[in-house]
C-alpha cells in the first residue's frame, strides 16, 4: 500500500520485498519458527549475526539454490547500515501489521550498530602531504604535456583534466557532483594585489563561485584562490578553437570543464583513471583518491589560520568534520611540544612531606 501510494521508492520497495521473501523466511527456518505465534520477543537478537555470516549467501541464487553468474559481484556480507535498515523494516512489520492484527504483542527490539564517523585523516580520502602534492602536481603537468599517449587521451583533453586537478585543490569542492557540473555563469574573477614580506606587490586572481551543493540540496557561495587557473582554462579553450573552429568555444551557460573537441561534460571515470595513472607512476596508487584534493584544500586553509566556520561554509562540510580536520592538524603541529625531552635538567624541588 505504501508503494502504491508513492510513499516508497522503487529501490526501497524491492529491498522490502527481498527482505520478506528471502531473509525473513530463511531466518525463521534457521530458528525453527513455523507460525508468527512461535516467534518470541527476543527471537531477533541473533538476526544481525546470522545476516552477516549466513544470510548474505542467499544473494544471487536461482530457484534451485545455485549461483547466478550475473549476481556474483553482489555476494558479500552487508554493511552495518544495510542491516540497520532491515532491522527497522522488521520492527515496522510488527508495529504496523502484526501488533494491530493481534498476531504479536509487541515489536521486537533489534540491536542496531552505531555508525562510526572516522577521522578524515585516516580514510583513503586523506589529504596529500605537501611534499607528495608537489610530486603529483609536477608529474601531472608532465603527463598533460606529453605528446605520445593513447588516442583516447588527446593532448587538449589532458590539459583540461590537469587544470581540473589544480582547480580542485584550490576550491575544495566535491569533484564529481559539484566541480564537473558548474557553468561559467556561476563564476566571477577579480584581481587582488598582495604585498609580499619582501615589499614587492603580487597580483592574484580570486574566484567567486556559486556552487550547487547536491548533498545538502542548497547553494553555497565562496571566494577561493586559483582564479588564475580558470582564466588559463578559458584562454586554452579559445586558443584551441582559433586553431580549429570545430573545437568547443565556451559560452556563459556552458560547462566550465568540457571536452575541448565536443563541449560535452567530462567523465569522472575517465578523469579518475588518468589520475590513478599519474599516482601509479609515482608509486602512490593506493595512497590517495581524487577526493584527496578536497581534503588537501581543507588542511591548507586551516594551516593558514582560516576560521573553521569559514572553511565549512566554503566546502559544504559540517562543523563536526572540519573540527576533526582541525584537531588532527593541531596534534601534528604540536608534535614537538608533546614529545619534548628535558635532557640534563634537574627535577624541580617539589618539597618534602612531613609525615
């Protein structure tokens, strides 16, 4: 009824159906239940353990109990969040059907696993170390300027991908859902003159961006370093078009990151593959992901003393996540203080007890 009324998505409806057609009957068989009245209130305590160890093996089987080759990639133990969702479905089954129909006296209590939020610095999306970033950036630039590569990786395409990498480390957006979706009309560039410690003036280009935050379904606006790379990208498109008019010429409403030949949206899969090639050539293939650009941006801004609240607004992170970054940085920056030794120094006189 909830599905017919539009209250359940098709995906969730399938999850409900599979749970009650496969997992619940097999769990009941495992427990020896034949009727609803046979189910004790504490009968679901073992459900999580059974689902993790035995229940997942029911995925991808045909009616004869043999594996279907097309489903083999799904045959793995579920995540905690998946079992949590199934526990909720079972409780709703009791609460909204079995108890009102007086087939059960109460909904069972099923223990749910707490979802732990890890420190960002310990994830695969960990930020680049400054030295690694320099190595990656130099190798990426060399890769972008190489003439002999596969036909799929045209020289013009490689340069756009390289600039996408540079901009991502200077903006800190979510590269797939935000960076590749942004259009030129959501960007403004302004010039800023900064006085260096040696007394010289340096011109910088600041990018003002309006980013659609798909995760939180809202727009955020911020000012970022790296505006020069946006200028360089536009000039590169125009240069390619002047040499060959069939190439993409950017307009106000076109995507900022587009295939130079077709003007179509860049593929994040292709970008990630090229990025992994660069990392692999440095022996860093398993050290970082493209989302490390985002983590690196957060780290660098916090190191430079930008307020946590400002960084959170720029990136769309929660304050909790940004505070985790800040805490990790604080521990690193105070490493010498925390491990200081007092060689040769006499212990301070603490006095003597009278008794």
